[in-house]
C-alpha cells in the first residue's frame, strides 16, 4: 500500500490521536497547531473504556497505567443531603465487563503522553505556532514547505477554521450551560468527598462532579449550571460576578459542598458550546474529527472519548480502502454519525436526569434506587464496551 500524506489541523487530544493512528498505518503526518507550546488548559478528564482501549492499542498502555487513577465506584448522590442514590462499580469490574480500564487523569498527562508518542514517531511532524485560517489552508503546505496532502483533517476544536471548508457544516451554538472547573486539596474535602470515587452530586438545574487526581492528593471538581451566552470563547478565568452567580445557583446545596465552592481557589469558567448535527466532510476532504465535527456537552463525559474514537476509526477506514477517498470518507461519516448521535442522546438524558426538579427528581431517585448496579452497568455496555473497528 502506498503511504498517504495527511495534514491535521489542531494538536488537541483528537488531533494527536488521529496523527498516531495514521502514522501507525504507515502514513506520513504533518500536524499544524496554533499554540506555541502544548501546555494543557483544563483540569481532569474521565477516560472511559471505549477510549482507553484505543489508547492501549496505540501503544500507550504503560503510560496510561502510570497516569490514570482507577476509581472504586461511579456514584450518583444528592447534592443537598450527600446521600448516595446509586452507583456503578468501577476498578476490576469495569475492566472485566468492558475489556479496558475506566479511569480519571489530568488532561495534561493525557496530552503529554500523546505528544511524546507523536514526537517519537518517525512519520509524524508537529508544527507549532502556526494558526491555519480557512482561506489559506490550501496554501499552508507550500508556506510551511510540506508535501501536498492527500487528506486534510480538521481537529481544530469547537471554533474550527477547517469546518468553514465543509459545505453544509453546522455552526457552534451555546448550550445554555456553563461549567466551573477547579482542584482542591483532598484533605480539605474529606467530610463531603470520597477521594476513591467519581461522584456526581445532583441538584435541581445543577450538578457537580468530583474525582481524584495526582495520586489522590487533589480532587478535581466540575460544577455545571445554567448561564448566559458569552459569545465566541473557550475557557476563561472567573471574575467575582461569575463566582457570585455560581454560589447563588448552588445556595441550597449541602453546606459542606457550598463551603468547598466558596473557598475554592481560582476556577476556570467554561461556557459549553455544541456543534449540532451537520456535514463533517467535503467529498475527498477535508474531514472533521472531535469537537470540530460534533462538540457535545460533557453530561456523558464523552467528548474526548469520541475524538479518540474518530481519529482511530478514520485511520482504519482509510487503511482498509486505500483507493477512493471520497467513498471511504462517506462510509466513515455514516458509521460515526450513528454512534455520535447515540452518545449525544445519552448526554441529553443525563442532563435531564441530573438536573431534574420536583416530582421528576423524586421519580428519578426511586427508579435509580430500584436498579441494581449490574443493570446500570448493562445500560452502558453499548458505550463503554464499544470496540472501534473490532479492536
Ligand atoms: C467542563 C468539561 C468537562 C469535560 N470532561 C470530559 C470528560 O471527562 N471526558 C471526555 O471524554 N471529554 C470531556 N470533555 C470534552 C473534551 O474536553 C473535548 O471534547 C475534547 O477535548 C475535544 O478534543 P479536540 O481535540 O477535538 O479539540 P480541542 O481540545 O479543542 O483541540 C483543538 C486544538 O486545535 C488547535 N487549533 C484550533 N484552531 C486552530 C487553527 N485555526 N489552527 C491551528 N490550530 C488550531 C487548538 O489550539 C487545540 O490545540 C469535557 C469538556 C468540558 C468543557
């Protein structure tokens, strides 16, 4: 098979995974990234088995094992009383059931392990500090002295420039939800938070997810509630008005959780944008992966996992059909669209259930309490047990 030349715009989790997957199949890959260095923004990330399976297949198993913490349980609890509503076992149960580990880790660690693998791969070249604009992507290879690509891949996130080259692509829209992210020292949260679990505390129109990072020394917290549209932005430092809004949204929560929010060190504030269903590719390319194609709210914690699946599946599809790129991309997108639609629906369902109020909340708690952890796990088989390209 003749090696293809691939040009990837964006070196986030999606772009770096895509680069490794193509390089592993013998293709030559250039990655163009606007940032002068890859210092990761954000805090923690849940890495579900559908994603960890791919990272392991790409040779990152050892690095993953070192960086990832495997929680004992994924717990749903009341944000007002801290009462446990239900749980899904994790650890060995998850690894046995879904064939790969479920873990939590610092995003920076995931990005660094991907970056190290890309930099070590003889077929990958990373070009930092190079912002691509839609009007000059065609001229980018000449400007940077690169070979002319057979395929351009847009992995440039929610505000993608490559997406402008895809007729019929959707534009990002504000979801109405904002997330605050921060870390606290574990010893300061012991009364409210169990550092061995991923816990989602649920409240009317709000929820808060907490899980350990850094060998359990810190707890990563993501608090999500409604907010107003800030316009085109990604993550921002909080300001005093935003902190007041947060405290007011969580004011009737358990005092221990309110106190954690009140005393939290500086938080980052993330307006949550989605890219609704639209076209992801033009005939023969470019093709979009990850948030550039289908950014979703983090209610199912699947955005990065889907970007990882995209990159791997796209590389496999191209390797299996070395000839006609147009029909390969068409088949790839058709296949991925069904899965992304299901992951999105799961996120919407979680949002409805997590933020429920009044009688719906009571009904939710009753239904969840009646289900066995085993049956809750079974509802996730299609998501976590997924084997991209038969892995
Ligand atoms: C609060 C929150 C919690 C989350 N939690 C989880 C979780 O637990 N699990 C999970 O799986 N997902 C989670 N996600 C989703 C996940 O973070 C994203 O889906 C994922 O990071 C998308 O990766 P990406 O590579 O597609 O895009 P990005 O991470 O946005 O990367 C895009 C890259 O492209 C570069 N770029 C952009 N424009 C250009 C340009 N014009 N030229 C060159 N380079 C460019 C950027 O600098 C960046 O490096 C969460 C998201 C949020 C907001």
